[in-house]
């Protein structure tokens, strides 16, 4: 009952802060903006790393400041002198931080529901959904320890220490991925990255962000994780209850050694114990099909225009609609003309053109029956500036070449993300150059960019629900208390 009463009062005191609800609304609005903007590109990789990785790590400095602020404002003196058990007050403070973390996790649900409605639940999202709460617990454990260790009259020291730990934990994740990709995951530096609970949890849950290998075993990693969280929480509680007075430390030599060894243990145990046998292939992170790599900065012999339009000014990249906004909508038919740039100079007549257009991985490319075999008089010419034309048979770059125009109806289907979905498009065929007996073949590959067109509106609405509630509550409180 005492812990419950203290918890309720501490939670009310936290939310009664002048800018508490306003700050929560601003944070949620910022995350909502990132979630909405992320629908224009790969949502899970970009937004997921911010919402489920960086923000949970921010609870390290948040918890540190939250636990250290009663020391700074001398409120903790009442805890040491009032008829309240110190352990109950500390438990209530930790529970308040846990409640804030749980509220943050729940605030992410509307955006996730929009994503899963259109895409489903790929493996990476499944892992992130369990990675984030575990990372929140680990961050709160380390933040609590930092907040208890600083008993000065300023929160600058615990805040700075918490930010430093946050940067180290966040920076170790890409470093570990780089080392594993180079085959150096078991080196001394590879072991050092395991000091980050984010790296430990990623290895324990068996997924990666960018590389293709994960540890073959996870038993020692799980032991290291439990030891990290347990030692951090136990040391924080023991230090607050046994080693500190109202304003100063009250430690013996042996207690100081226990604190020092406990801090070292939170770093050394994961580094020394966790698994580093990166021999197991990582599972496929998303539902995206295996697509042959397309280099977006490379040239292409294909271009996409409005019906009857001219080739784009920047002709021609492998992402055919890169300069169009918005991208094509999934499930929606889009009328475009596909320009096939034949590597033949316009001074050489071309006949018997037969082309075939194929959409891949869910892209439907529908052309009129006669369009893939245009007669010679239907061919167009195009002049390439700056020697950027396709290479002819003898190796020189065509300056003015033949172009075959094919009207298409493009329908992207089966999206594997809500934005930045690139569908390959392949064109193959044959043609005859006058004066040559052999038939020339043509083959080119490019892609179109597509997105779930209505997802940006749904994500925007979903991300505004909780921020508006916070702003409304803040305004109502301001009106009552001004």
C-alpha cells in the first residue's frame, strides 16, 4: 500500500509539471512526423531505428536525471527524515520511469497498425517490437544506477554521463555490424561492442540490421543480459539504501570497492561472456523479394514519360520515375510511355523491331497488342547531350539514335513496404539494322518506385491522435491554473 500510494503521488507530481504534457506532445508529434514522412521511403528501416532503438536508449539520461533531481532540489531530505521507507520511495520512482516507458511504447501502436494493415508483420518488425521494451528496461537500469551515483546539487553531471553512455551504446551497434560484415566480430573490438545492451539484445533475438550473419548460440548472451540488468538495478538500490546519507556518501572502504566492482561488472561481464560465433546466416528481415541489384546512379537504355511526352531532362537512370512526385500508387493503374533507346545511330535504318516488356515481383506492365512491334515509321529519334548516348556496336556513343515508344499501363501490386518499393522492369527483344545480316538483340533492366498512396494520410492521422490529446490536456491544465 505504501509503495502504491507513493507511486501514484510521484506519477501525479511528474505529470503536474508545467511543461510535462506539452513536452510529451512535442516528442510524440516529432515521432509522428518522422513516421509520416517515412512512408515516402523504406519505413521500417528509417522510422524503426529511431522509434525502437534511439528513443529507448534516450531513457538512460532520462532515468538518470529523474533519479538525481530529488538530490539536486533537496527533496530527498524529506525522504530520509519522513516516516516513509526509503526503499518504497525508490521503488515508486523507478516504477514511474517504467510507466513513462510503457506509455511511450503504447504511443507507437497507432503507426504500427497502419503499417501492418498494408504490409503485414515482417520479421524485422517482429524483432523490433520485442527489442524495444527489453531495451527500455536495460536503459532504465543503467539510468537508475547513474542517477543514484551522483548526489550533487546539480543534474548536469548525471545528465552528461547519461548522454555519454547513450552515445556509446548507440555507436556500438553500427560498429558491431561493420566488424561482423568484415569477419572481425570475435576480435577485441568486436567483444567491446558487446558492452552495449542494444548489441546484446540484437544478438540474443537473432537478427541484424545490415549484415548477413548472427551468432550461432545465444545462451551466454542471455546470461550476460540478465547479469547486466540485475547488477545495475541491485547496485543502484544497495547504493541508495546502504551507502548514502541525506547529503553525502557514508561508505566504508569495502563498500566503495563493492560499488566500483559492480560498475566494472556491468561492462566486463557482457564483453567477456557474450557469444561472438557469427556463423549462422541471418534470417530475411523483410517480405521483400530477392531482387537483382539495380544501381540508381548507373545509366539505362529505358526512360518513362507521360503519354506522348519527351524523354526526361536527366536521361536515363535505372529508377525510371525518380523525378516524378508522388511515386506510383500500389494497386492503381498508371498510364506512361516507355521509351526504349536502341543503340543504333539514326543514319542507319532499323526494321523488324520486336520487344517484350515484363514487370517483376508484382508489377503488372500491360501494353497494347501491336505496341511492342512498332513499324519503322513509328520509331522516333533522340539526341543525347554530352556524349551520354548508348554505346553502339563499334563502341562509340550514339549522338542521335532511334527510340521505340511503347504505351504501358503499370500496376504495382503486393507491396512489401509502404514507401520506397522498387519494382524491376525488364525489356528484351530483337531488331534488324539495314545492311546487316545478323539480327541484333536488346536487353535492358530498370525499376519503378511505388508507394501505398493513402498510407501517408492514414499515418498522419494516426500519429496525431496522442499528441493532440497531450496538447489538449496541457491547454486545459493551463486554463485551470493560470
